């Protein structure tokens, strides 16, 4: 009989390494199959000259500035169109103080008294990282309390039945 002295620990390490390499190759192959279209489109993208890239960048910048200039401060029916906030002499301060962190929708969807808005500002300063507004805080609170105060929610106004032009349905005229 042949007496061989094998180091089984090194054989297990080799087997483990081989399994890891095969697993890696399977994963890479699978990822290639999934991303093949993206890889091919990336490799086949057109080669643009520096001048062409500069033209594209200039056109995009021109388009962005045109949109910004066209609608930046547009107000209709007392509403700032870009943000949806009520127009006011302090609107730009409100936009700068509030919409740098969150959408103006958060303001327009809420109603509170001056004290309620103050508590929201304190909460944002304590938990959300809002900086101290300093002397601007009273202006912000005045704007919010004036334009987004609590509203009485009641039923709609009664209909004036005399003013309504009624349509009388004549069932005799309907053909059978």
C-alpha cells in the first residue's frame, strides 16, 4: 500500500478558494447579463468633440436661465406660481428661510396661530437643524400668521334657489 501524507487543512483552503472564485465568476456573469444593454450603450455612445460638449452645456444653461428668468417671480391672483405661497413684500425672505430645507407645500398645507408657527420653528431648530433666524424671525412669523392662520371650517354658503336656472326634465319627450 501506498502511504501518502496529505495536509487536509491546505486541501480544504484550496477547495474553499476554488468555490469562492467560482461563485464570484457566476455573480459577475449574472450581473453582465442583467446590465448588458447598459454596458453596450455606454461603450457605443457617440464621441463628441470638446466644442460639441461646450455647445450642449451652453444650450442647457441658456434653457435653465430662460426658465428661471421667465417664471422666477411670476405672481398670479396673489399666489407666487413657482412656490404656491401667498405673495407679500416679505415673500423672498420666506422662500429663502423656509424652502431651502423643505417644500413650500409644507407651509401651504398647514395653518397655525403665531404661537403655533413659533413652536414649529423652535421644533425645526431643535430637531431638524434650522439655524437661528435672528431678527428675521419676527418677519417670518408675521408672514405665516397673516397668510396661513387657522381658518374657520364651516359648511358652504346656502344656495339661493331663486337665482338658480332650473332645467325641467320632460319624460314625455323621451322616445322609447
